[in-house]
C-alpha cells in the first residue's frame, strides 16, 4: 500500500528542513501519544544509519518496529526504512524550494506485508483507504502550519 501527501510551507527550505529533522522533538511527540521510543544509535545527530526501536499499539496490540534512516541529504531529502515482525515500510520526505521563502514538503509512505496477519491488517487499511489518505493529508497540513508558526516566531 502506498500513499503520499504534499503541502506548501511559507518558510525557507533550510528552516523547514531543520523542523523536519528535529528528531528529538518527534521522539517526545511519539512518547506523548503512547509509543515507547528508544534511539539505538550512539550519536544523537542526524546521520545515515541512525536507528530507533519503537513499540506502538496497533489494534490494541503492542508492535515492535525498528526504524532506520537510510538517506539524509540536507536540505532536500530524508528517507527511513521500518521493519516489524510482519510488515516493512519506507518513508520518503522530500523538500523543494519553490522560492526564497516558500518550500514544498512531500511525504510518501509504502507498506508491505510479510505475514498473513499483516496482509489482513493492510487489507483493512485498503478498505478505508480514502479515510487514511484524508487523515494523512490533514496531519501533514497541521505539521505545515506548525512549521510556519515556528518559523515566524523565530524571526
């Protein structure tokens, strides 16, 4: 299953990239939402090969997911690979400078099942695909507004 969304942000590409690559902030947000997040890589800097071990509840069951950064190309792209017991996924974050003060943020995700149970989970997501896509776009829109607000307050 693949889906993507994009938003234009009223901020320069460097500011948006700094916001997108603030992994400490994302770790705190995930913990606040009930996930257990532990950075495995020794360094706290953003480098290719950085890894996180997470435990999230999916359908009321805890799922362990290993996330690894596979690409970090400042200021235009970040890619991640995620693996769990029954599923694997890839996330791509791309930034494009539309002008000096405007940036396009595009996020693409793909999920693939490795087990029958995971296939059933993906099938149920596909049945509600339009709702999942709407939620994904809505969250990206909220993220873009937050990035714009943080940029305006930092000026």
